[in-house]
């Protein structure tokens, strides 16, 4: 019997590979133990680290001016003070208001933003605090938790007249690797919301078939073969909230709770079989609420977790692909900034967090976060090449440049369940 000839030429394009390195260690809560500590310590840690950084920038900014503490201010004498900003907000919601017996006639607020023309800023360091005046510093731009250096003088009326401001600026950036001449792509998707009314199973299946190369002609498949990484940036499932009332669940309710997660696992298994996959938790996912959110447990994804290409990651999430650095969140940090400050678009908020060198300046004031004692994991020590946020209303992108030549691609990833859009 003659041996069958096997055609050695394979017409299918081979998927490209890339070198991946996770940088999530900083966002993992491992050795920390909660001993009832207060949030003041994370502010002290932030001020201590940021002040050292800002002091190193002062010689190039205003070397002729003395640096003082708030308590050491002298009337009429120009100087520099470094500290943490606190924003006094008239409309900021307070838990105590809900319990106050006399309901005052508070003005109707736009629920998505709490800024008001009467808001003012205070600068605080270990020695004390001083109210800030002047047109240079706009309260609508800054939030509680920013660490800055201010040039100005004590006006004598108990406040500080600001003449100039210094922010930390973009952190130093690793040099982009030399172009190898071959294109590789990363796919970002967020807000799958499997289990919600807006989720369309067919749309998600088409997306999976497209990136795994099961759709389209040779040209489309050859582009799909250049995808080396998929990142799911939060809100993959939507669990029916009404079921979680602290009671024991009936078996039919248990299956309703687990159905969306099973459905996600089936689809993720198809992706993980061919492409490396990172999944981040979001505000609606079955994960801890406060930042940094810890990885979703692998037992939720029995099918996809069997593949070594499947990685459950933290939120925020940082990684290197062929020495290109990516950093991003599921969107909570920017959504919170939007409530307590103003900007012309979401990308402006992303740019601000880079210039402040802090991923989540409003944590822990209005954004839930773990009470770290000796560090602040949200400080940016190096500048990413790609900075993304998930679960936004629409897709937006911009390339920004730092003072030392840093180039950062900012990306807003829209909710997939509402827009049917992923970002490549």
C-alpha cells in the first residue's frame, strides 16, 4: 500500500508571537494586612514620594526662591510651598446628609458632576494648611489628592496668592524598541456585560470568530494572524443584582447567577485556544470593589483557565509586549475624575493623570481603594507607551508628547455591549 502524500505547503497564515511580561506585582495585595489602619497613611506616603520628586525639579524651575512649609510662610515674601491639594466642594455628596434631620433645600445637581463656581483649593503639608487664591490655579481642573509645588506669597489675610504652579510632569519613558518591520496588534475590548439586556451573543461570537481567523478572506485572516494579545478591560459579566440579598439562593437562582459567567467562559475558551488573553476585573464583575482590584478567580473560568495563554490580571493592569509598555484601568479612575473636576473630553483626564504622575488621584477620597501604609501603588514611576481605559461611551484616541520626548498613545475603549466596537 503506497504511503499518502501530504502537501508540505500550508496556506494558512501562522499567528505571530511576542514576548510578554506582566508588571502587575505592584497592584497585588499580598503581604499587606488590614489592621484597622486609616487612610491618612496613604496620603503621607504619596506626599513623601512626590515631594522628593518635585524637589528634584525645582532647580530647573525657580532656583532663586526659598522652599517653605505652610507654617513657615512670611507675609509678603515670595517662596515655594509643596503639599497636597484639598478641594472644598459645595455640592460634594456627604453620607451625613442622608441622616440629617433637617433636610435643607439643596439645589438640584447634575448627578454626573459636582463642581461649583464657589469651590476653592487648600494646600496641606505636615505642618498645616493654607487657603489658595489667584487666577493661575483653577479649582475645576484639580482634585483632592494632587501633590504640587506652588510659587506665590502669603497675602497677610491668612491665604496664599498663587503666581505659578509646578506639576510632576510625565514620568521618564523607556525607549521604544527598534522597529522590526513586522506589524503586531493588540485587541482591546471592554464592557461585554454578558447577561445584560444590551448584550448580543451573536455580536460577541462574530468578534471571537474575527480575531481567531475564522471569518473573512485571506487578507482579513492575515491581519487576524498579526494579533498577538487580547485585553478585556473590565465589566465582562452582568450578574442580576436583585438576587444578591444575603439570603440562601434557590437552585434556579443559582443557575441564573452562574449562567453569564459560564457563557463568558465558553467564548473566552475559543480566544485562549489561539491568542494570549488578559482579563481585568471591572466595577460590575465578581471581584473586590476597591482599587487595586485583584484578579478574577480562575475557578470562574474552568474552560479558558486550562490554557496557559489565559491570564487573570489586576485592575489597574500593566504589561510589556516586545518592550512596548501598556498601562490601563477598567475606567473607574477617569469616571471619578469626571465627577469632581471638568475637562473638554475624557482624553484630557487621561493626560492629566499622566502629568500628575498618578493613576487615581481621587483615591481614597471619593474612589474606594485599599488603605496602604507604606506605599502608593498608583504613582507612575515610568511612562507607558500605550495608556488605555475601558467602559467609556465612545472610542477616542490621541497621541501626546512629553517635555522630554515621551510619546504616549491614549485610548478610550467603548462598551462592547452598547457599541459593538473593539479597538485594535
